[in-house]
C-alpha cells in the first residue's frame, strides 16, 4: 500500500493538498460563471454540503473576469477550468484564482504554456494537469492502439516535462477515464511513477445511481490503497449531490471522521414494521447533525440492541412497535409511529446536555 504522505504538498490558498493532508472533496459549478449571483449561490450550497474545493468553467473572457467578484463573495478555494485559450488562464490568475486546471497540450505552442507557468509561479498558483482517456494525443493512440495506463501516464509525463521546462513544478495530476478498471490501473501506475498529489475521479459515470456506484468502486479502491489526495465524484445530477457522495466515500474508507454514522439492517421475513420508510426518515433527519455518533435502525429484536450494541443510539422494530435503546441499553418500547420522533428527541436532548 502506498503511503499518502509520500506525495509532495501543494497549496490552494491556505488549503494543503497532498503530503499527508486530509483528502479533500471537490465539485464543479453547473452555473454560467459570468452569472456571479447564481455561481456564488451554488458555491455556498456546495460549502454547506461540505465541499473543500470548487471548480468553475472558464470558457470565455467574460467568465474569467468574473473570478474576482466571485472570490470577493466566497472563501472556498476556486479552480479555473481552462481549455484551448491560454489567455483565459492568465486572466483568471490575475483575478485571484487559487488553482488552474489545464491540459498543456491544448493551449497552443510552448510560449503559451510558458506564459501560464510564469503567471502561476509568480502568484503561487498550482496547476492540475488533467489527462482524459477520451482526448489522448494522436501519437499515443497510434503507439498503444487504445487508451491504456501506459498511454495515460506517458501523456501526463509529457505535460509535466513541459511545465518543468519553464521552471514550474507546483503540480497536481488526474488521469480520468469512464472505465473503472482502467481508471484504477492508470492511477496505480501514476502513483508508482510520480510523487505529485493525485486528483481522483471516474469521468462520465452517468446519473446519480450509476455514477455513485462507479465512483465508490473506483475512488474507494484507490483510497483504500493509499492513493489519492483529493476527489471529485462526477454525476449527471445536482453538483451538491457530488459533494455528499464524495464525503460518504471518504467516510466509508475511514478517511473522514466526524458526523453521524448511520447503519440499518436489510429487511427480512421477521420484519413487522415498515423498516424502509423508518430508516429513510431517520437517515434524513440525522444527516446534517454535527455530532460524532452512530445511529442504528434495526428491523427486529434479533438485530436490535445485540448486533447494534456499538451504536450510540438506535431503534429496533417489533410488531407495530419497537425498542428505543442507547449504547445497548433499552430505554422503552413505543408505537411504530413514535419511534423516529423519540429517537431524534433523545439524540437532540443528549446533544444539548453535552453543550
């Protein structure tokens, strides 16, 4: 397993990335960046959901010029997504962007790359080199025949060497594909090849259901191997949901402590309450609590205080009723309709008592 502290560390403003820093969660605005009010509103919603970094699209000069106004109204590190026109990167850098995402191969000749590298170096702005399987260089496709880990890493290496040529080494890398196995293999090879921090993601994963599964498998596998310093879950959905899924992946990998851990058992023939509805309601009501606790919703007394004894709070169903328990100790039996409210009241009461 790779030691995450082995990667070098870069900084997005005051936020460290790599070098053993906590794995950060990022997402990307779906607003038109020139619409400052809409973009700021979405960024704030992302922050409220737990986003550590937010990327914004910079397709034209109007969007680039909006960076300064957006920065004035937000305090999360912002990444400018740049393609083709190096002047957009220069404008975003001048207006206070915290990081730039480019593919050095598609912003023109070496002089353009040099100009971006010098502007970013002067302002301590890191650059993410984004390699995508769908846009690999023609020479690499001819060499390897198809996208493969070796082609992905060779592409990244070429871009790194180009930035290094101009004295720039404040770099983060991503090697994204729409194939989970290819993504995992590419990042594994990259982790062996580079010491730059890695931005993890599986691209073009589809809607929230499919994208969550693919991202959890791809990103989660790499994180469990000690690979990855920041993550972005790509979903065809509200980008705020990307943040929620990303945080859930980090929690499942044991990399994001704090907050409520929710557990519930599957239904079975012993269940005599509407467990699915009850579990969904409890999960929704505890989701935004800031306490570091485990809450369990169990379907019957077999899976009640016994199997959920490690939970801080929980309920276990019976025939139209259920048990309320705390740290394995039963506190009472209540009708099904009261179980959720009783549980939440207990958690909130304890929270108030503990300040």
